[in-house]
């Protein structure tokens, strides 16, 4: 019995455009022009005799029919991808390259890696550290853990770890003529910023603090250095339980205020779908996710 299917290219373009909700993003991912994407979407819509997208002036949305079709097409492509990977699994190396955010690697992952090696002694890891998101097309990286909102194009992103943010400082700050016994006294101290001043701005807004400029102080682009600066009494940082819990327990840092900020940033495990055909990459990803279940 013959199958009534639209052309494969039109299905590929629909899957990319539907997943990204962008013809431009789909064109970039598939390395074709936006006009080619539009043409292939027209092909599949004419084949089906219905519209799959609602085209607004500045955004794209799926119709109800498009919403129903998209997950089925994604699942079909995923199944084919997994099947091909299984046929060719002997081509993959047991050594994988992993890019990690430095603070995540030092404070969260490193103490746990011994358990990965116990479970997967045949897999070797090459660990690289950087803050920026990976360009998988240009960098020889198999999988990464990146901090952000999970909206990177062309990759599968699974949320791994969210952070809370609260002020931390040296205990000596409680014994000055302007002790940190009230939020208003923050105005007398330097604020230490992790990369930018947005987090402090959001925490001060949450606290209802006024007259405390969120942009004053020092910007430090490495969380490990930021925490050490707070320990050394250089100012007040926003710490996260994941990164400062041991320093709070030891007394090197104190938490003068209990108010904690949560935002929509998290650590994500990211890689192109095709990289998950490598059993070693898939094992590392599934092991990481098992730690937070």
C-alpha cells in the first residue's frame, strides 16, 4: 500500500520553521535561503490543502493543523535519526568533547564526575571551559552545559539546574559602623556583579530598595573570582546556593538577607540532535539529567 507523503524537503522545512517559529531561523539552520523555506512551506500546504502557519507582520504562528502535525514530524525525524545512529554506532569515538561554564564545572560538576567514570569507564571526557554559547558548526564540541534561557537555535536544550540569588559578604561587614542589618545600608558598600548589573537590579527591585544604584561596583566575569572577592571583603555579591553553600557553612561568607531572587535563566545541556546519535554523548547527557531528577 503506497504512502501519501509530501516531499521530504518540504517536511524538513516545515519541521525547522515550526520548531523555531521563524522562516529566517529555519533558513539559517538548513543553510538555505528564506525564499526556499517559504517555497517549501507552500509546497506542503498545497499538498495537504490547508494552511500550517499564520503569517503575522512580525511573527509566525502555527495553525491548529500545524500544531497537530509538528510533534508527529519531529518524532518521525528523531526516530529515523536514532535508527541511523544505531546502524552506524561503530563510527563514534568513546572520547567526547564537553564545553562547560567554568563555575558550574568547578562547584557542581567536578565533585560528581567520579560517579560518571565509575558508571562509564569506557568513556573519556575532554573538558573545555568558557562562558559563551557553543557554535557547534565551527567548534569541535560534542555537548555543552550553557547558562541562558534555553532558546539557542539549532540545538536540543534540556534544563539541568536553576539558580537562586541572594546577597553574600564577608562576616566583617556585620561589625562596621554601617552594618548590614538593613537593606538600605547596601548603599554604603560596593556591589560585585557577575558579568553585568542586571541581577543586582532585579534583586533590589524585588526587595523594594530605593536609592541604591544597581550599576555601581565591580563587574567580574567569573563566578569563582566573584565569590573569592566577596570572601576577601571587596564588596557584596549575589551568590547562589549551588556555588556558596560550602562557604556559608564554613563561615567564610554570610547571608545578611534571606530574600532570594529566581529568574528565567538556567544551566542547560545543549547539543545538535545529530550528536545524540553518538552513544557516549547520549550517555553523558542522560547521566547529567539523572542527577537532578
